C-alpha cells in the first residue's frame, strides 16, 4: 500500500526529503508558505537605481538610443539573474555534486576563477587570506601568508599547537573560539577565525559550538596529533581526509570535481563550486523531479497546527476522506495538519523541514517530549546588497574574489564582500553582456547581536536615494581599495534572510543526539533542516545521502525511480471561513537550508 507523506517546508532539506520519499514510491505532498521553493537557494534580478546628477544626461541619452532589451545586442540589466542567497556549495563530501549528477545538472557545475584568492580586511588594511585553512584555522601556521596576518609572535604561538597533547582544549560544549584560542592563541581567533565564522556563518566563534559546526575536527586532532595537522587532513586538496566520517555519520572523502589530484594548499575559496546561471537551478530541478513522480507541491500556504491521531481514530472533521491524501490500508492516517487557508491535510508520515522553534511549536501539543528535546538555535538575520557597477578599475579584481571583514572594523559595516564577476567566469560573461566593464559585487550585512542596516532601497525606484545603497558603495570602495560612486552604479538589489542562519550554542550536539534517540524508532515522523544536519548545502546533501542509503537494501547501490503514483486530489477548504485571527502564526519553513554567504570569500 502506498504511504502518504506530507513534507512541511520546501527549502533544500524539504525538497530532498520529498524526493527521497517520491523515489520510494510514496504519495508526497509538499507545502511551502513562500511563493517559490528553495529557501535561501534563490535568484533575483537587479532593479534600476538613482543616477547621479552629473551622469544623468549621459544616462538619458543612452536610454533614448536603446530599447529595454538593448538594440546593440547586449542584455538589459534588469534581466541579469543573480544569486539571492547561497552563491556556492562546499565540495567536502562530494554529496552536492553527486546529487547534481543525478538531477542532470553536472554540466552546469562551475569552479571559481583560478589564482585570484581573497582578502582579509580590517582597519589596519587588507591582507591576502592564507591558503589551506578550515574555518580560518591555519593548516600551516608558519607559512608566509599566516605570518603576515598574525605577525611572528602570533605565528609562533599558533605553531606551538603541535607541542600540545591532542586532548588539550577539548571538553563537552566547547566553542570554536575557546578551542582554537587554547591550542593556537588569541590572534588566530581574532584575525583569522572570527572573520570567517562571522562572514560565512553569521556566527560568533565565542558562542558557536565546535562539534556543531565541525564535528569531524576533534577526532581528526586525536588521529593526527595537532589541530594544524587535522586541518590539513580535512581540508579538500590539502591532504587525505581521515576515516572519521564513519564514526560521525558524515562522508570522509572528497569525490567528483571536488577532489584534487595534485594536493598542496588550495587558493582560498576554491573548495567550493557553483551552478550556472544561478544556484536556483538546484531547487528548480528538484521541483521538476518531484512533479514528474506525481508529488503535489502547494506554495503560498503555511501550517497552523499538526495533530497526532490515536490509532483507529480521527479528528472529527471529515478525516480522512476529505484530506486529499489516502490513509493507510489498516486505518486512518497518523497525522492531521491544519493549513492557514483553513483546509486540512492528512498523512501517514510527517516530515517537518522547519526551523527548530517552529517544529517545536507544532509538535508541542501532540509530542511534548519530542518538542522539549528540540534544541534552541536562534537565527541571525542577514541582509545582502548586490551592486551592478560600471567600473573599469575593477577589471583587474583588486581584492581577488572578495574579502571577509574582521569584527570591530570601524571603516566598514559589511562583514563580507564577493566580487562575483571576478570569482565566477559565467557571471563575468553575463555581466559583460550588459556592459564591457560591468561588475557584480555582493555585500553581506548582519553579525550576531547587530541590528541590520535599514532596507530603504525602494526609494531608488521613485527617484530617491537609498542610504543602504550609499552605505554599500562606501563599504565596497574601502574593501576593494577603489573609489566607487553613484556614477559607477547601474543597478542594485537588497535581499533579507530573517531566519536563514542558525546559531548552534554550546550543548547543541548533545541535544541533537538525545533528539535522534527519540526519533530513531519512529517511522511516522522526521525532522530535517540545517539546524540538525549542519550549515551549508554540503552538510544537508550528505545527511540526505545517508538517509537515502539507509532506506535501501544492502545490495542496492541506487534507487530505481518508480512509476509516478497517481496524485491524490486537492484538499478541500471548508466553505465557512475566513482564517481565525486568533490562530497561532502559520508555520514558516526553514528559509535557508544553506548559507546565504557560503563561499563569499573563504
């Protein structure tokens, strides 16, 4: 008998869970309150911006001679699609590239431009990012690049790590800041780790649990004897990864395009790949696959409540017939789910691909023990500002592929900058279609505890000037060491991810183990998401690969796609009925199953 599966949340975690069940022949329904699937793996376009008065006449003359699609054969800037969230994925486990192969997107995978590197920026200036690090932790503390950033005393203190017993610094719940400071000293944390953890993960190293962000690192230190040696072993292209993946449930080797045949330190930022034209091709392909296998995808609708039904019982509200999802052969479906349009769905299996606080709220009534076991992982909002700049001075990529900014830098409010058209050849080619010297630059704002700069970019569309755009221009000028003004600006776009970045506090890993023990015997309930599987597409895809493998017979290497099950009918909405304003807030699925700033410059 075909099982009915309801997945709440169509971020990448939700899409992958829905795909796994669809491949197994289940009847899948996916609900998502946003108008598109994919969460923070998304795309957008530029909007026109306020033109400086000194350049207005030239802009008006140019506009008179070109149509919206540009009569000289170039592309209109407003048609240039750019990443609105995650702009890359890590190749550490190879799981994302394996997934892209299965989805027919292998030819769309691209690597960063070779040899450009990135920078670390502070009030003291701009320095090259050391190669071969992991979360900013240096694999070779005495290298010239590391000495330049840390100074001779700081580099020697970092190198003393190899003299310490492997157990030094490790304790339950230790943060990455505490651990690295104990083994390598204060300067490594302040000058290397903090910019990376803050810029890429929107987290504070002093509160981010080590094993939550890098679970393989402690075992690698024990195996190799020092933190630096462990970094060299775990970093793709800098050594042979250890076999600790089996112990932690994570893949330990790098496969596919992520593998390096040459070894040696890699240019910062090159342990990532992207998809052309944008990362949004991944959720689009997953959505196509789901529809091909008969899954129903309902967008623009959220979840108000979920109820676990007693065996042989119902919810007294037309259950299960009007639900649209067939019940199991031996009785009513296990779950009833109320949507914010006042309709209901019923399913044998419920998959919550939601933020942890939302999952806990939804389960509190029916599964209080499970709800209480879900760890808190507060979100850190991120605001991205993309700029389209007509600036010949940027043709030589003065800061390489981008930069990470040290916390406390007074001259810059942004925490990271990606020079996208310098980092990715396909972005450069697309930008040149809009202008010979057009460049795409993306800045990221939002550190834990900091208020985001206000988004007033809508003023640009009514003839006004946005303070946020002006701030981004000033920050880009400092980071790129190039004066950039309104005369260089051709377009901008601000994107805000309020719930994208989850902060794993001390004790997060132990809490997840307790939660996993409660979920292990359950066949009717799954909880997935970056808060459980780890930040970034690689962690999410690797976790889903393990789940998929665990569902297969031991002699099976890959699932054979079944014939698409017939789609169950649409759920019915009661005629009565505007939504009750007193109802709990509709569930908002995890908006980011990946890091919006992943691969920004590190």
